[in-house]
C-alpha cells in the first residue's frame, strides 16, 4: 500500500518562532548508545497521559511507552502501547531501525547506528535516519485532550521507495507495574473507522479496549510475546529490570520521497485521522503558548527600606566558578510587589527559556477528574502533574508550581481554576498531600501544602488584581489560618508563647522533606521548621492585606503576623551566621545547614534583618549552591549523602540529605536578587541549566542531582517545580531589572 503524498517541506526550526530548534543532537550523540539512551523525551496531552522514551529507541524504564493513557484523567494511567520496531527495505537491502536491549545485555537490533540527528520541534521529538541513500524522518506527538498518539514517518529523500514494516508492541498494566506474560492472551480483532484499517485490542474481560489505526498502511494482527526486555535504569534504581511485551500488530507501507505514513494509537474507536490537521494544531499550540508569555505582565519586585551599602564581593563567585563577580550593591532590603507590572520582551529571551516555556505546558491538566470525598464537589477544572514519568497530582507541588507553569506564562485562567480546585479539598485547614493514582482517599499529611496554596493565591492576586476571586477565596484562606492557629492534625498549631507554627508528631514528616526509608522517617523535622514559619508569616500578611482590600476585619491577622514576625528572630543562629532549620524539636534546635532558610529571604515578607538576609544567602552560596540547584544538606553535616543512587531504601535515605534539588535554584536567585540588587548576577545563576536541558530530559529539567560533581541528574527527568521555579524566577528578575 502506498503512503499519502506530502508537499510541505519541514525544516529543523522551532515552529513557533522560525528560529533554529534549541534541542538538536547530531550523529556524534545519536549513534553513541550511552549518549542516546541517557537522553529522554516526553510528550503529553493535557489529561495526564504521556508518551516517553529514549533517543536511541530502546527501553530503559518501565515508564517508557508510546501510549500511557490516563483512563480516568488524570489518574489510572495505564501502559497500552509500549514501542515500535521499524524495518526499512530499499533496493534489496534491509535496515533494522529499532533498538532493544535484552536480558544479559545484548543490544539487538541497533537502529540508533542509522540515526543522523534528533531534535525537538516545539515539544515534538523528531528522529532523522539515513540508510541506503534514503533519509527518513519520524515524529511522535499526542492530540491535546485525547488519549491518542501519532507516529509519522516521512521520506525526505530517496531515489527509490522504501518498504516500511512497523511492529507494534503492546501491554496493559498500571503505570508503575511490570509484566511477565506467562499464558496471557489478548484479544486482537480487525476493525475499521472512516476507511482506515486497524486493530481493536482488549487485554482481558473488562479491560478498556484500545486501537491501532493507519489510513495509509496495511495492518496484520499478531500474537507473539517478546520476553525479557532489559530495563537498565530500573536496575540502577534497585527495581525489577525485566519485562515482556506483546507484538500485536504489523503495519506495512511503501513510502516514496515526499510521502508520509502515519500510525495512530488511541483509546477512541473513532479518532481524528486527519494527521496533517493534528500536527498543525500541535504546532499552533506552540505558537500560542509563546505568544501568551510574550503578552503577559508580571508583578515587578520593588525594594524598600534600603540600608547601608556594603563593600564585600558576592560569595557566589567562590561557590561556582562559572559565575562572574557581581557588583557591589545595596543589601538590607525588603522585597515586595507593589501592584506595578512589566511585560518583558520574551521574543528576545534565549532559546532555552522559550523551550522551557513550552515544557511548562506539559505538566498542566485541563480536564481533571480528581477523587472527591464526603460531600465535597470540585469547582475547578485544572490540576498539575508533579513530574514525568511517575509522579501524579501532589498539592504541595501544584501550589509551588502553578505560578511558574501558568501564571507567568499567560494562563491566569488556569491558575484561578487550579486554586478553585484546591479550595475544594481544604479540610481542617489542610490540603491533601497527594491524590492516589487509583482513586483511594487522599491523606492530609502535609503542613506546607495549604501555606503554599495561600502564597499561590497571593501571587495570582498580585498579577491579576482579581478582586472577585479574592472575595471568593477569602473564606477558604481564613479557614486555613484559623485552623493552623487554633490547632489541626498532627499537632499543627501556633505556639501561644511566640506565635510561631509548630508541626509534627512521632512517626510523621509533614514538610517537603518527607522521605521514608525502611518504613522509618528520614527527616522528621518535628517542631518549628524555618520555611513553614516563613510561609506562615507571609500567609498571615496576605490574609491581612486581602481583608483590608475587601473591607473585612484585618486586625487579628495583622496581630498574628506581627507576633510571628517579631519572634522569627529566634531562628537566627549567630554561631553559624544562618538560620536554625527547626526550633523547639524533641532534641532542641536543629543547627543543620539546609536550604529551607532561603525562603526566609525569597518570600516577600521576611522576619530577618537586612544583615541576616544577606548572611543566609552567603551561607547557602558557600555550602549548598551548585550549578543545578541547592543541596538539601551541607557537606560535612552528619548523614550527608554524596550520591542519590542505590536501592529504593538507599535513595530514600539520601533524598533530602545532600541531594541537589533544582526547584530551589529559583528561590535562591530571587533571594540573591533581593540582597544584592544585581539582576545580571542573579540570572547568571541559571547558566548551567541550558546545557542540562540537552543531556537528560530533553527540553526540560530534572528533579534532583547528585550532591557532588559531576552532579549527575537523577529522579524524574521532567519535574514540574524544577521547570516552574526556574522559569518564574528568570521572568520576574528580568522584568524587574534584568537585561
């Protein structure tokens, strides 16, 4: 069967700006197995579904697949279509373009050796293969708002037609599972829609069927299990490293120069088969997303109460050799937003920032079906996936990320809807920690999620002056503050002695440092954590400000804020010239040097003096700052971990004990900007990020890194708050004085 002709040539350009794509990998990377398999791509559909894989084409994670569908968006994500293996025949020669690693380490076939290049068109991955005088391009994308993946093959050049055979491997399992085939036999039946031939696959009785279609290729059913795919990254993570997948279909087409053939994998019995319109819509979304950023006005950070000038040089230059010395500048300033806004020229932003703005869209879910409980009814239609490929919806991550992913990128309506959705789930003043994948009742074991929610509301109102929403959300905010002040779950309460917030009971870890190893809490942080109280002060000030604007009583909030702020000085540790991490814990005050104190400077209202603010930035720069984020614990501290590797238990033990977190680089840059008033120096803190975006999760930012050079990226290759906080800080600093 012949493929459809196509006349419009494609170039390796960013479709939204007509500029060269930021992510471009040449043959030196693509044909090198170690380099190509360590670089991963992801595409999403706005429902929580995704496709992901490696540049090399072989599987290294259980989370790699071409259709991982949220069957109850954004939950119940299920691997349906795992991968394809292509065989190209031209002028009597056969070329195996697929790649697989099998148990024992054998790699066969080795199709990556035919890869000339790889790049991203917006968020769409493109492979270019060269063989037998032919050039073949492959694109993978998903339809926004549908559980449908497209794979397009286009013959760019070739004197003779290529006979293309594509084997499709399928599965049907939970996102986190693994399959051993045994005697499993799926139902694979022929079907047709709008003239396109296809197959309907039902994994077992009661399973949701899915479909494989093509309007320009023939298809044959198959029923052959391929055993023992080797998953190298899972082995590194101490998890099961073998899996079986079913060869369920074989597509065949003849493709001449200028022609395309497209395969469609979907849960829809009658999907959109107009693939030209589908890819055009995807490109148009990229154009629109960047246009939104271009037109967005963000609050300008202003500085008041300037104190004496200082003559010391910026210590960051000693922490990172890549950073230049900064200007002597004013310290001792209090940052706030004044209601003034600025719209920076995002079209002149560097290409890595434009790519990051596109990556931000991948985490946003616009048609969620979050689990309801008791009599609560969701009001919003927005949620955020915390990270690909394995995280779901987490309240803390969503509240931290929404401003960077949506608000500063021109999606204020999404931000408002997400906040409405969050308000729905407030219970006892608290937000659920996360929403389980299979719809189980969520747990309310996070002290900071609700406080970050208040901070997200503040940022939204500063940017939009949406007083209607302020009136709508004010009762929820007052409920949070009231519950935290009086007392709620897990011993959370405002201490009558100093007005500071206490949280935690034995066996709990309620802050973002929430890992458990072997069932035991690694970082309990019971007492008065520094960032919780920085958030508490800002939440109280936010409530007082909104109350005044709405003509509501504000004196109670003002009084609580003043008391907590006045007593925040208790966190100052003069011996180490930084803040205690936790006050009044079971063992007294915790003097460990951790990054949590940076929020005492980066948030608008600070309980620290000007001199203390600068000392916090200096200490974090000296002990915690790396090119990719802040260490979670300073070297030399007890239990410091240099690497985030090993079994699940070993990694959990290291998760917040030195491991570098990229999301903290944003707050650090804002804090640096606050005390040094040097936008150029603050922006240089991000100098290593563009290189990272080409070396792990392509076009995005990883969750964590090893604590020591070479700072190997670990964890999720695409993490929402990593992208969000770096994007937000960069845009706000640039709008407030950066060039």
